């Protein structure tokens, strides 16, 4: 069980983040400078407003304790590669989506430890998790920032190699994502069974609201429909693998994948119940836009 937390989860997340880095270039981040409104909208929606919305759902649906903390752990996590794929499918601005994913993933070294400490103090008893801000920041740096940076370096100095291995790594990343989600669900199956009637509708509805949040924020600052779609997807689709990995690292008990990992695992499956109709509406709006 220790090997699952200390080796398999971090290595799996590292591979997933490496695949993200292979799709990033310095030009993607340079594009951020040219779109300050889009960046401000994306950061505001995902880093500030997203946790507020998730917290509202947790309170409204009566979720507490470890499950509540698990949802807030998910809210603190950055977006994932899935948001980039869905942005492309709905006709959103892919470069903006990729840029925001990379930027927020890098910022998570700072934002995640601070948010974890806050939410742990609000929902958990002393001893439920072990939170050392400095240690957690270093671990976040090692399993998110470093792989992304390595991927970008490979892309910069050996573009052909990066283009060849990116599809392979993407497939491996998808398989690892499925394994991690299934493992987290299996580890807390009894808790899931007891709370399914609440978790399922809550998760699907929450994704729809987050997609709408990103779209509305982008519209308020005057962005185009493709940009709204990109920010909507970035806000609605989180990196559940990061949340599950953090749950394993933080938990003080003997279980490799504790109950606090369950919300992210459920989200990893049920996010599509919200993403499909939400994505369809975005697609229609982008197509109708002048």
C-alpha cells in the first residue's frame, strides 16, 4: 500500500503532466501576455470562484467531513489535459485552453498547499491528514511543475521526438487515469454505495454550473465565443488525478487511497454527464457566433 502512494500515484501523475508539457511551447505562454483579459478571467474563475461554487454545493447537499474535504481538494486542483481535448471538440480557442492549463498547473505549487491547509482546518479533525505546507509545495513542484517543464524542454529541443511520443504518452496517461479512478472507487466502495444518491446528481450538476461559470465570466469581460468555451472548459474540467494523488499523500491512515480521494474519483467518471450537454451548448454557441 505504501508503494501505491509513494511510487505509483506520483509516477502516474508525472507521466500525465509530462504529456501535458509536450503539448506546450514558450509561445503558448507568450500568448498569455497578449490576452490579459482572458488570463484574468480564467484565473478568477478557476482559482477564486471555482472553490466558492464547490463549497456552496458541499453545504447545499449536506456533505461533511472527509467527503467535503475531498471535494475541496478537487476544487483546489488545476485543470487537466481533458479540458484541452474538450475545448477543441466544442470549437474553443485551443491555445488559450492549453496556456491556462499550463499556467494554473504551475501556480498550483503555491495555491494548492495554502487551500489544502484552509479546507482541512474547516472540515477535518486534527490527525485526519498530515499537512506540511513546505513539504506539500515541494511535492507539488516535483510531480506537476518538473514534468511539465521537462516536456516543454523536450518539445523545444527535439520537436519531432516530442510529436512522436506525445500520442503514446497520451494513451498511457489515459490508461493510468482509468486505473487510478477505479482504484480510488474500489478502495471506498462502501462509502460510495452509501452516498451515491447524493454524490451522483451533485457532481453532474456541479460540473454544469462550473462550465457556465467560466462562460459567463468570460462573457462579462467581453471575450469571444471561442474564448468563452475555452475558459468554460478550463473551469468545469478539473485534474482529478492530482486530487487523488494529493489525497494519498496527505492521508495519515494506513489506506493507500482514503475516503478523501473518493469525490475526485466519482468526478473523474461523472464529469462527462455535465460536460456532454454543457459542451454541446457551447458548440452551438460558438457555431452561431459571428
